[in-house]
C-alpha cells in the first residue's frame, strides 16, 4: 500500500506541475545566497504564502531540488506534505539533510557542508487549486587558504638589467574559492607597470576542489631597493566578508657598481710612528663589495701588494712611507674617477746628539754649556738629569763655577708629549780638573784619648787627577794605614795610631795640580791606676762606688750633728773657736763633742772622709 501511495503521489505531483504556471496564487520568498564555512551546517529557509482567500489550502506539497554537478539539470532530494516527509535515496544528500516544516515555511538543513555543495537549491511549493511557486538559493562554501609563503631570489639581482627581474614568489594553498595575491614594497601595494613591474599568476585546482595560487613578482630594481622590504598579501572570501593575511617581509640583494670610495687608517689608533704596523682600509658603496687596487700618489703606475681585498698592510713603516695613498675599485663604471685617498704621516724621533760628546774635561771654577738636540717630526721636550735628579730643562744646560760636585754623568731625555712612545736620550760625562780638596770644613781636628789606647784618623780628598794621600805622624811610632780606597773622584785613607803621648798628625793630599793638608792633634790623657789591677770598666765602677759612700758618710755626720744640737749637747756661742772632743771617762751612753772652728782642719777631715783615707789613733 505504501508503495502504491508513493506512486500515486508522484503522479499527482507531476500532473500538478504541468499547470503550475497557470495557478500563480502562491508567493514564495528565499535568500539569493547563503554562505557557510566548509564542514559547518547550512540552513536554507523557504517562506511561502497564498494570496487568494484567507484559508490555507488543505493540501500543500513541498519539494527540494538541487542542480546536478557540472550541468544545469535538477535532481530532487526531498518531498513531503502534511502527512509525510521523505528524503530521496541515492543522492549526495541522503542522510545529510533535514527539512523542518513550519506554518508557511520550510527549512532545509545540510550537515557537514562540502565544497561540492556550492550549488543552487530549489524550493517548490504546490497548493493544488491555490497554485504553484518555486524559488532558489545559491549556497556558497568557503575554506580559508593556508598562510602565504614568500621566497626571495637567493642570488643577487643586478640593477643594470634592462628588463624587470624576478624578485620573489608567493604561494597561497588550499583555499576556496580562489584567493587573490597582492604584492607590496615597503608596505605600498605594487600595481603592474610595463617595463617596471610584472606579476605572473598561476592557479591550480586540486582534485579535492581546493585552489592554490602562486604569484611571481618581476621588478626592475635600483640601488635604493637594497634596503627595501617586499611582502605579499593573500585575500580570500569568508561568509559576509573578505579577509587578508600578510606574509613575512624579505629583503633582496641588489648588485650595483661602486660610485663612491672611502680610504682611512684602521690601525694603529692615534698617531703613527716609525716601526708601527699600519693598516689602511678601503670601502666603497658597491654591492657586492669589490676588490681594490692600492697606489701611492707619487707612483700611480705601481700597484701596492695587498693580501686582503680591501686592506693594505704596511709593516714596519718608516718616514719614507709618508705620503698620499689611493685605492680604486675594480667594478667601478669610471675607474679613473672613483677613488679614495688619505694622507699618511709617519712620525719619527732621531737619536739625541749631545755636545760636548761622550766626556768633557774642565777646570775647577770654569763654566760650561752643553747642548742636546734630536730631530723630530713633532714638538719635543728635553729634560736634563744627574744621579736621577732633574738639573735642567731645554736643549741647553749651563754649568757655572764648576766644583768637584759638578763632576758626573749628565743625561738628557727627549720625549714627544703628543706621542709618548717616541723618546730618546744622550749623555755627557763631565770631569772637573783641579788640585786636591780635602772633604770637611775643618782644617785641624783636635782629639783627646787615653794613654795606651788606639785612635783612627780619617782623610778623604777629591781632585783630578786623582790625588794621593800621605801621612806625617809625630808623637807615636806605632801607627799603620788600615783603609786605602780609591774611586772615580775620591781617595780615602784611614790610619790607626796608638796614643802613648800627645800626637800631631797631618794628611797630605797631592796631585799634579796642587796639594792640600789637614792636621790632627791628639792629646794623651793619663789613665788612673790602682793596686789591684782592673779593667777600665771596673775602675770606673770603683770610682762611682767611692763617691756614693762619701755622700752617705756626709749625710750621716750631718744627721749626728743635728741630733746633738737638738739635745743641747753642743753649745753654740758667738766666739769664733769651738772644739769637739770626746772624754775618755764617759759611759757608752754619753757622748761629748767638742767643736773647733778651724776651717782648714774641717775641710781636711771632710776630704779625708770622702777619699776614704785611714785615720790615725790620734784623729779618732
């Protein structure tokens, strides 16, 4: 029964379709275009209404058709009425579509939209006596392409090419519908211009339906393009809009001849002196950097050898290497005019020349002027030194009223303040000639020494020729020279003399220029002796002990006298004579003292007490 029913319905529909144009009482509304992303679901609405009468027909037949792939023929994919909804079998949409009926509207939903779904979909409504109507919607499917990939030409591009050269290529893959590519230079779009800009497009459609677009940019480059940045932009459609994606920017290599050259000293830093290693670097604005030929202005036809394409090494340099140096690129259009040049100055300082030379002999009291000069390319400073101390400035040294202290080596040091590495020195040895001069201001030296001891007498004399020293000693037969030294300027002699009596000695210094004498007088002091032999150190100790004991005795005597006076045992009167005596008949507790005012006797007693002399029985 179901099969018969479906067959009847189909026949009925075909009969109705024969006359649908005559029954134009149905109004139908559909979107012209519905847009959807690949893989999403698309909904195509179909709205209809009946214009005659207020009541809707009791029977309405809805059918959906689609154009067949590759031609305009249509194929039904759905039909239904108020009682049943049927999806046709064996179509591209079997199992993928769903039709939602509603009052005066039917909606076709397509799941998992594919590229081949970009077709026209027809909605047909048949209301029998109310009439037929049909509308269509174009379904558009969009698939954004992959990000564009740009590739520059790996080799350099010569600006001398007369026609545009290939600069880069750009490709956008797997897009739908076909994407477009636009070229940019420094963010400014490039339009085709004959003889300057050409754009070649290659479009490829894959079996899956996706499009790949490859664009090649041909551009006539100039020198200014060496720093230019090129990029491409792909534009593509999406539902309701157009989107763009830009590639990375690339910089191309432009080959162009050298038009300007610069030459400079790369090493060493600062001023150049003789013996330095000098490097001259030449650089031009050509690309790729060219090789250079180096010359001196004085010898342009002689090429200087260089181990490097752009560096000339000169080592070691001397003053004859000073001059103007030039370099020329090998790729220049005008080889003669394109050049770089610089002035190289090699500074120098010749050895110092001192006058008088080596050594000079002068008389004591004379004046001498010494000069020091050194030829230099820079300003110099001259300083004179003797024994490490500065004694003069400038190239002239004045020595006035020469003394033996003037003798010595004088060194002149020549320096270049602006180039400290340049320095030299020279020297002169001054010898002052004259009679002997004994060191020391005393013409006679007086000494004292104990008899039997030894004294050293020293004598030092200056002079040129070097003086000799002799001794004349009176008062001692026991003497000998213990030191005799001679250096460049001084003679030194020391004699050891044993003092047995007063000694008179003289030091005689003499040379061919004269004589000088120094006298010594040694007074002999008798030595203190005692019964018991003792050393000088022991004798000094005994004397100190005796002095201390004497002072103690005086202190005790003074205390006793003061004590007796307080006890009234010693009467004091105004007579000038008093005696102190002891009574024989006394107890041991009684002491009788008699004072006498004999001054001499008192002094004698005190001296005897101090000297420790023994007293006789009567004194006690």
